[in-house]
C-alpha cells in the first residue's frame, strides 16, 4: 500500500488493518451504501460496517445534519504541489479568520514543520488557508497500538486569507468556541462531527455534514493521549476519512444542536479491535484541555497579530462567538 503523508488512519491492535491515508490522499470519500456482507463479516478489520437500516444510526459517520445550524464546521481541502487529487479534511472556524483542524491534514511531512496548501470554499468564493502545527506534534513519536501511527498533539491553527466578514456577501454567523480548560470525563456525552465518508466503497465526497451522539470512554489499554469513543462495529457510529480535523463537541446533542456548546477535541483517527466477543470501533480524538494546547494557541495568537479565537481571548457568547 502506498502510505501517503498526513492523513486520517484506520488501525487495528498491534498492526495496521488498513490505512485511511490512501483515501484522503486520493481525494476520495464515500457516499455509496455498504454491502450487507461487509457489515455482517465476522472480522471487522479492515472491513467497514453500517448499522441495521432500521436503527437510529446512519452508517459509521452519523446522521446528516443541517449545515446552517453548524456554519462554522466546514470542509477544508489540502494538497501538495503537482497533486492531481486533493485531500479532504474537516475543520472548525473559531475566529473571524481562524480555523482549527488536524495537524496531520496540514503537515507537509518534511520534518521542518512546513504545511500544505489549503483552501475553504464559501459558496463560489475560495479562501486560502495557511496553517501552523505545534512543535510537540512534530517531535512526537507515533503512538503505540491500538492508535498505530496517529500522533499526539494532532491539532493545527490556520489563518483564513479573508475573514468571514470580508466574504462577498459577508458571512455573519456564530463561530464555535474552544474549551481548553475543562477535561473530558468518562461517560461524558459528546457529539462527533465531520464531512467524512460513510462506507467502505470509494466514491466522491458528497459534501454533507454528519454528526453522531457518543460518549467518552477511558478504557484501560487505550492510549491516554486521546479521548476515545468506543462503539460496536455492528452499530457505530465512528469516524471516517474526511472527518479528520473536525470538532468533538460538548454540550450539544443531535436532539439539542443549538444548545450552548464547546469544541473540546479534534478528530485524529479510528481503529478496530475485539473486546470479548464484540468488535469495536475506537475513534481517537486529540483533547484540547491540555497544557500543550494552551501554550500552542496562545503562542499562535501572539505570533499572528492577536486575532480573535473564541473561548481563548474572546469569551463564548460574546461578539461572534457561539454561546
């Protein structure tokens, strides 16, 4: 397999089951239905799974939600010079010209901290994105199984070349707020989100935002550097290529999407493993309530002319920041 740089991974305990990098680096996402034989397979890895058609869970990436209720959660496209097919990730607008996404999406993988060219499309208007990744990420070794080659500190902050108010027409919407203080707890309800795929069948991106209710699990043996969402493979939900960089939200649920909410993590990777007689998805999310992220975001703000970053230097619920 041609393992490409800086993309979302699918891993299994002790070994790679498959690599999501290939789909993201080829710019491919999934919108087709999953073969029922795949969903029913006794060995879930590297197969993908969907829930029973009559259940409440839609495929592995959750339910389609109205993007007008989440205007600050956006798809972002990364590419290298000469790359024919760009790579999709997800991101969160956390300031008028500030974007939060995954470091592995932005990393040019040259060992120098260089980042890839990126853009966000607002309707027909394309806005360039310039990202910065942290030194802890660059210095981190890949995590041990079951997270495989997913690295710690997997977050990046990026500047939009035009603020949301400078678009034509100007976009006036609430920007998501970061919580870098409150550590997530075991069994805490959260909302997984992203513009990722929904099945194992390669296909073009369908451009739809999906979300799923989940809870944080701190199961012994899982890498403590990540917030981990455990769900049975038979029902999901789980992260999928293209969800990388999207937010893990606290405070909101599918039933209460407009409730006060905060970004508490960044989507990093997903793996499969067996627990007793049950096969599980493990969705790995980089937490933001850490000393490393707090130092990174404040350093980035100072180095970039003190832009607004909701929840950091602008309280949630004030100005453009969501309550």
